[in-house]
């Protein structure tokens, strides 16, 4: 893309469309121009030329054409302001704050170094390149760590576990256990002749107190959402609904040939913008279908019809669907609807972080997150705790299992 001539507007009030794009686009509130900052021009053309003609708005997932190409002094840094932090999600392989905050810097520095290596080793084998790539990634990560230590670009301002627990008045129940020594994956607890997980230890503890216990985490909520919301999510009259395809999840897990699944899905599904755009249709769905006395019947009736959406959400396993069905038997209808409302308003921002266990007995219930002696709350769990305090208001506590001894 050729650089456009400077606009007569100086774009004093501009906002980034999506901080999670590698080549960021900015819209001027005064003239409506969509542009990129000149500091991204060289690496944009070098590594990501396909991303220079349009951007993707975060809240709506709308594709937005770039109208003014690269312009000087657009991003905060080029204007002499602090860099805007946009931490990436804490997924496997990207849980450290360095990886999450410096993901753009890591990508571009690694790609530049790898490009230079390729130029210097045109006859390298596949294994040689893989080895070089691994070494480059380690070196780049170390360089970024040292840079952050001496001159940090971003301030890591996320609340600590202790601050979250204190701010939201979370009850922490201390439990004590003997742990197996190293050599097994994950925390393992010794009970008599058995070695069990921390979750199983907590389950037995609460069962001994007279609770019935349902093991949860996040997927049963995905299944509940898929079954109870498919008819509004996949509404054929939604103007943003389009046909998409993805691989069959069950076939993938069973290592069979993956036949594509074709289904309807809105282009902005899962974003905060979807919840806003479809607010009227969502409320109509709750008013017309989700009556207190019909939820279990509807779940059974819609289970089959929701298969495609549940496949898309990785909520396809029968055991997860059964646990979702169990939620309807345990939780009051208003609680079920509150959970569905919470998820549909920002699904991808809220679908993780749910507690490990649901305790219930005689109309009483409580959610419990289980943490072994050295475990910490993840960022998704901290966010869920804040959201639960402010929005959901579900009874919740943490079971912290302290190490009293180690046994071979």
C-alpha cells in the first residue's frame, strides 16, 4: 500500500480499532479517516502486507477499510505518550506477563531475526531452521526481559491474588493434605494408599460435610449456553449471520478424518458489540422462551438442535452436556438466566475462569475454586471473581489446600 498524502485534519482525537492487531489501525473521530502509524510501515510491508488494507474493529468484528494508509504521529508512542498496554490472553505457552504484554515486540523482533537467518542460510534443512527458530525465540525473549528490567515499556498493573481476594471479600477455606513428591504431573495428594488430585481431595472433603458435589470448570457452562441460546445466536434473520465451516470436534479428538461442519454464525458473535447489537432480540428470547418452568424441558428439546453451535464452542462431549443439564436441576431459574445473560453480553471475554466445583444440598448451593498449595489464581479467574462480585453475585469461596508433608 502506497503512503497516502497527509490529511488536512491532524487527527487529534483518534482511537485504535483493535489493540490486538499486529498492525494497528486508528480512526479519527473528527474526519472519520482510518489509518496506520508510520512507525509500522516497514515491518508491515515486510511481514504482514495482507493486513494493510483493512482492520477489524474489536467490539463489532466489523472489517473496516484503511482510507489514509500510513500517517506520521498516529500511535501514542510517536506522539510522545506512554505505550498503550494491550495484554494478550493468558493461554498455554503465554502465561508470563512478558509474553502477554510484549507479544507484538516479540513477534516482530523474532520475525526480523528469523528472516535474516534465512537469508544467511538459504540451504538450511528443515531441522536446522527449527533449531535456529527455537534459539532465536529464546534469545529474543531474554532481550525483552532485560529491556523491561532496565527501561519498562509497559506497567504491569494487574491486581495480585491477595488484592483480588481482599477487594471482593472472598472466603478462603484452608484445608491440609499430604502431597506426593515430584514425579507426577500436577498436584497429587496422598490419601491412604491412593494418590488423588486436589479437586478430588476437595470433593471428598465437602462430601463428608453433607454436600453433593458437581465437578465443573468452564465447559459445562459453554454447553449450557450453546443449548439454551442457539436459537437466537443462529437466528437466520440476523443480518450479520453467515455460513461458516470448521472441523468436527469429535472427529478431531478421535483422530478420525475431520468432515467440515457448516453452520450459521454471526460475524460478531462472542464480542461485547454482539450483546449490544442484539439486545432487543436477546431480551425477546428470554421473554418468549426461557420461562422458569420450561428450562429443563427446553434443554432436552434443544439438545439436538444446538449440536452445531456446541461443536463450535467445543461443548460437544456428552458428559459436559449432562453436567450442563444437571445445572438446571441444581440452580434456581433466575440464576440460570443470569448466567446466560452474563455470557451472551461478552462471550469470548467471559467464557473462562469458572470455578471447579458446585456444592449443593436442600436448595442451598455454593461455587468453589480449588487451589493446591502453590497454585495461583489465573487472570481469567481473577476477572471472574470481580465479575461475580459485581454482576452475578453467586455464593463463592476458595478451597486452599496447604501442604503439611510430602510423601514418596
